[in-house]
C-alpha cells in the first residue's frame, strides 16, 4: 500500500497568495507524513527546472503535473515523467492561454495542447470547488475514472454510491517555510509500488483507495501525528480537564466546513430575549418555505404593480370629454379634422415574452446533459430541435408584424400631430379601452386572490424528534406585525388602513420609502411558525433549547464534519437517549461526527463506531494531552506512539465513575426494583 498526494503546489501563481517554496519543508512533509508518492501540480504552469531540483533532492517518486483551469472548473493532469521537455512545452501553452486568474481553457483546446489524453492521469475537481461541470465531465469521461473530493464525508459518499467516480483526497498544499502544520489529506492506494500504471489501475477501482492504511474507508487521519477518526460516529471520553474539549477544538481548527456545537451554547440565559431570538431564528430558518408558499402571490403582485386604475379613469374621462366636444364642434371641422388619420387609433402591439420563454425552455431541454436519459424517454432530441426551429420561425413572423405595427403607429402619431396643428377642431384623446377593461379585471382578481391567501389555515406541519414545526398562514392583525416582518424602521399605520382593500393597500405600500418592490408581497399575508411539544402545546424555555440542539444537529448535514461538546451539561438523560442519540446516529451514517461526553447515556448507549479516550499526563515536567483510540469492541485503545490502555477500564472510569461506583449503583437499582 502507498500513500499518495497528487496535489502539491511549489510555485506562486495568479490563483495563489504569494509564497516562497521551501525544499526542506517538502522533505519534512514527505518524512513526517510518510508520503510514498507526490505530484507537483501548480495552477496553469509547470516549472521544469524546479521540478528537476525536487526530483534530485528527494527519495520518493515525484510525478510532473499541472492544475488546469478548465471550462469554469479545475483539472489535475499528471504525466508519467517521460519526455519532460515535451511535457513542459505543452504546459507552457496552457500558461499562455491562461495568463490571468479568471482565464479558463476549453476542452477542445486541452485536447489540442495535450493531444492523446489517455497518456495522462486526469483527476477533475469533483466534490470540490471550483467543480468541473457535468457537461465538461461528460467530455472527459473517456479519460477520467477518479475525482478529487474536499472531505472524508464526500470520499465515503462517493465510495458508497455506485454511480460516483473513484474518490481521491489530496492536500492542495502550498509548501513554504512558514507552513505551520502539515496537511492530513492524502489517499492510500492498494498497490505495491508508486508505478504510474499501477496507480492508474487503482484509480479505476474503489476497493483500491482508502483514507487510512489499516482500516480502509472506516477511518481517516485527523492530526499530523497520525491520529485517526472514524468516518462515522466518534465518542471522546476522559476525566475532567483531560483534554476532551482541547481535542475537539484542534479538530475544528484542522478542517474546513465544520459545525461545532459548543458546550452551553444553546441554553437560555434571558428568557424573554431567548424567546424573541428563537422566534426570529425560526422564521429565518424557514424563510425559504415562506417564499415558496407565497410565490404565486408574489407573481400576482408583480403582475399588477404597474396597473394604475386612477390614471386609467382619468384617461377615460379625457377620452369621453374630447369625444363629446369633437361632436359638438362640427362647425370647426375642416379638411384636416375630417381626414381619417385625424381620429385613427393605434394598432395593438404583440407581446413576445411568452414565446421567448417557450423557446428558452425548449433550448434548455435540448442542452440538458444531467437529465438527458429522462427527457429522451418522453421526447426525442430531434423532435425538440424541430420544435425549436418552428418556434423561432413563428417568433420571426410575429416580430416582423410587431415591428410593422410599431412603425405604422409612429407614422400615424406623427401625421396626427401635424394635422392637429393645422385645425381648430378638438382632437379625440387616445385611450386603450381593452387595456382599461383588462386592468379592472386584474384588480378584481387580485383582490380575490389576496383575500383567499389571507384565509387562516395551517400550511405546513413537519415532525422533528418529538416536536412539531407548524406554519400557519393568515392576515396581519396590525401595522406593528407588518413592521416586524419588514425589519425596517418605517411606519405602516397609514398603509394598514387600506389593508382590507388589497389593490389600494398595494398603492400605499408603493409610497413608503425604503421598501423594495420585489418584497412587497411579504406584507400581504402573515406566515407564523410555532414549535409544539409532544402534547401539542407551544414549547417552554427548556424545550426551546432541546429543539435548538436537534435543529443544529440536523442542519449540520450541510457540513462536512459535526462536533458536539458535552450535551449532557445542558439536557436531561431521557432527552439525550431518545432524541439526541437517535438523530446523531442517523447523521453519522452520512458524515463523520465527534461527540465529547463524560455521560454513559451518551457515551455508551449511543454505540459509537470509534472511541477516543483523552488523558492528561506529565512528561518531563510538562502537561501533555494524550489520546488513546480504537474500536469500542477492542480490548485495548492505542496512542499513536504505541502505548495502550484497557478499553474496559477507560470506559468504566470515564463514563461510570469507576467500576466500584458502577457496581454500587447497580445494586441500589436492583434493591428498588419491583
């Protein structure tokens, strides 16, 4: 088995912060982390002279490579090390094509530069930013079997999912003199030697890559000294002040995208302020639901926001007055006023928006790669291409007609203006009667829609480990509620006086400075969230803290690692065993979880995948926190320097206050048992 890192930088480029490469630190990295094989992969560049110096100075296999900005993502391209001058010349072409940070190579240009891509190992950013797109990945598919991921969580996910590429986990490290600590992101490959073809074969088989040497996909390295964690559920035990929280903070500092729930962080200190904060957080967490629920109302508001009935009535009034006056003043009519164009109305102009949207939707169906198989099961791409051609032809015909109408309207308007100057007869005012009628119908329908949306009702009920998250929709009861919803220091009292007439209320909202038109829909319907306990009542202060913990744990699924520090300090054992343990156990099936505890309800009943025991020891007069770890089923826990302790003694001492106390409690419980 070999330990591989194919993503190491030694040259500062446009995409990096400035750094100066240190060959000595590279040697230390190789030695300390027991690296078997490296690839030097700098952004869009390859430094042949420096690469040769590295090869001459280190005693492991070093492959030449380059990290290429490709169609918005990034790709590691690694050569076998033969024909270095030719490889360097090809990489120089990449440098010329991508001189700036935002430059990116096309797939076609990549093939032009490197010709036969099957000669290289290609590893795209897969579950890692900037990620290679699905479309580009499809182009690369004949040459790519492995993808780089950003965390152990994503590594394990790719291993489990049959359709995913073989995952690799690399350091992406800049080697310089001031490098504080060496990365722990490498991949083990099951081959005897770091041979280019052997490695390429490993990258075709998920069973031949792992995060640790002995335990495969089940553990990964967390500290530079070789300490490991399970990819599932880890429990850290130890006596007080033995380094449990210290260890958790070290893990937090080592990795990115970590959710760290600290001790006491969710417990209320001020009941009223906590309740306000809880309601605020609840609304914020479910704001997406509110937006989705009110999406159709938002469309209705946007559709009517520019409708001005008052102006329509003024236009109608001017039209009626001018029509009557034009009829009365028949004696003033002359050749100019009798001309047909003098009283001509404009042609209605077609709106192409619907057709444009339809063409765009059809184009999306044609170009979609991700769901191509599903689309083709229902309609062939050839039929879609015929459809888009016909739609575009229809668009062309309509656009031609639209432009003619605009041109004729402009011409008629210009002629009418000249005729009006020549005559003393009253001009009939222009009004679009159809548009006025449509606007009146829009207002009527808008009022109906809003009143229906304000009907008091439950719109969502979602369970969470013994709680119920309930959302109710209804009308705002006062201006203060609307002000709270807006989060702004503006007055809504005058607008609220028209709240019963939705269209008039909208006109008032438009007059309030500081309100975005796109947000006005939020002030028509109130969405209120409540948390109910098992009995159907609103939660108490303590229950709010319990719910917060469960919510924080559940929300942690968007992170790569979850850390929880001594939840027993704030919560009851029954809650910990029933709700917290169950939820943590479920989440640990999809991501690494580390929970610190000195409580048997958490530590023992949760049945962890991996156990860590911290101990404070005095070494040469200095305090040292030592970690012993292993599987809970093992009789011994081991430190990275080869020391061991009894798993039984560690568990009994830390979780049960010692075997004697455990036996005493057991006898006491038996005495009071029926």
